[in-house]
């Protein structure tokens, strides 16, 4: 049974997707921390789809700064 086929209340739906979002946030932070410890780079894409790389330590700082802003809202 998928989320789309289940009958969920709005509250259950919000709770479910909040748990998914938190899990994704933890995963991103974990991989950025691991790559930063290994002095690796990560690949991102610009809005036009052009790939670019940046040090994982810099990406982690940007990610954490954005996460802090999101938590303040």
C-alpha cells in the first residue's frame, strides 16, 4: 500500500512527510560530514542543469546555515 492509496487525515499526512523530510535532512548532513572528513568534493547542479563541484566542508557550512534559517521560521 502506498501513501497515495492510503486514506490519511491531513494531520497524519503532514506528520508522515515531516518524518520523511527529517530523514532526508539527516541523510544529507551525514554524507556531507563524512565527505568533509575525507576532504572530498560534492557535485551539485545549477538551475540550468550545469554541474559544478565544491568542497564538502563548504557545502556542509552552506547546508547548516540554510538549515538554521529553516528552523527559525
